[in-house]
């Protein structure tokens, strides 16, 4: 592939990403809480708890499952099944719109002047879980754990980069950090 073709593909990819972020921001004026986490930090578990709580508190009548919870707590993206379009209860008075993402902190998050819920997990456990997810579940990598940990896209470097951008983005913002370990030990008082 020529350098010119690579550059054009990069420009198209960046333009597509910016257009998607613009559309997400346009649809996000009703967002109440931004829920962020690095992959494998336990986001699905906490989202399921939040969806069940909101379903009960607002009498939404959903049969909450791992598939339907996106109707109550969608991803902060344009996916028609799990993203903002999946939110099914916009007409329910007072129902907070909690949106979830694994994206690293971006300037586009700054348009949301809302509290940020941050799900964290001991990096050792998180990275072991990520390793098994990538090598056994998704089969995207064929690597040993040591090689995985050194990988710039998946390993320690990626995790540290994510946490550093998140830390900078949270500075001066209302936020709540929910540790996986605390939620596991005391789910009722933590959640």
C-alpha cells in the first residue's frame, strides 16, 4: 500500500470518527451520567445492577437481561442495538439517562456537564481478564501473558495511557469511583 493511500485512509477514518462524535454529542443533550471504564473492569456487572435499579425505581416494565439492559443504560455510541438509539424510555419523566463507554477521555466528553461514574479494578486482575478475553474468547491474539502485557495496544502501556487521560479529564469534574473489589465485597452498600 502506498504512503498516499495510507494517508488517505487515515484521513477518512479520522473524518468518520469526528462525524460520529459530533452525532453522538448532538444526541447527548439529555445525558445525566457518563459511566466510563477500561475494558474488563466490571462495567457489564455494574450496568446490569443500574439497569435493574432504574427498571424497578421507575416501573419501566423491562425484563432486564444482558441483552435488554442497553434499553435502560445504553452505550455512548451510535450502535442501533446497544447505543443511544437503543434507549427506550426517553419519555419517562425523571428517568436519568446513564450512558456507558470504554473510550479513552476525549474532548467530546467535555460537552457533557454531568457527573462521571468511573468503574475501576485492580490492574493485575483486569489485565489477566483482558488476556483471557483477547486470547481465548475473542481469539484476536496468539500470545503468552508476558507478551500480552508488553503489547502496546492491549497491555500495561494501553491501560496506563487510558488511566492517565481519564485522570486528566476528571480533574475538576464531579465523579464517583467505584472499585470492582469493593462492589464485589459490599454490593448493596457500594451500589
